[in-house]
C-alpha cells in the first residue's frame, strides 16, 4: 500500500493540491477499509460524514503553502495538525517521513511517539527514492505501485 501512497509523497511542492494527490488504487483501498471499519463499528452515518468532512477541510489546511506566525502554528499544533507540523511528514527522507502522520488531531502523534519537530526551512519535499523530475509526470506517477525497480525502504 505504501507504493500507492508514494504518489502523494512524491510531490516536491507541498500545497493544497498535495492533499488531493492520491493514486486511484489508494482511493479504492481507503474506501474498502473505511467501509469495513464503519460496518464493524456500527458508526452512525452522521459521524462518518462529519469525520470525512473534517478530514477533507483540515487536509487542505495542513498541506497549505502558507506561513502562519510561528507562535500561532505551534499553538494550533497542540490541538490540530498545523501546516508546519504536517509538512515534516513530507520531508524526502526518513525518519521525518515516518512522523507527524496525523490529519485532524495532533494528540495521536504525541501519544504514540511519532511527533517530530523539524523547522520548515530545513525540509525538502519529495522522496529520496524518486527523481524529482518525475514529480509532475502523470504517467510515471500512476505506474509507481507497479514498478519493481523503485525501492521503498520497507
């Protein structure tokens, strides 16, 4: 599944379009597993719709190419995922890629030890296993999950 998600992380210019950049195969995985989870938990449809709506709006916010005052970004990141907090997750190398996974609430990264503070100025976006020139090549991006020559680190 990581190879499908690599399309999202291959973006070398993190902004609101990155929030929408997903391989169609990943969308299928998400829909199937979300549906299974909803059925197993018996979650009411209003709660599912509330979560999906919050997720869509906050994903746009935390991927946005905007600079909040540092004090405000830090304060926000104690409750929800701020742009500076999430952009660490889009750094081109591990261990930053394996941190700040959250989309809505920041408590989970702090609770599970996956929170990482790295100043935005020192981040480089994309993936160390992909050539940055393929960032906007749609044909290449769609083939990533099926290309065995691409290393995944896992």
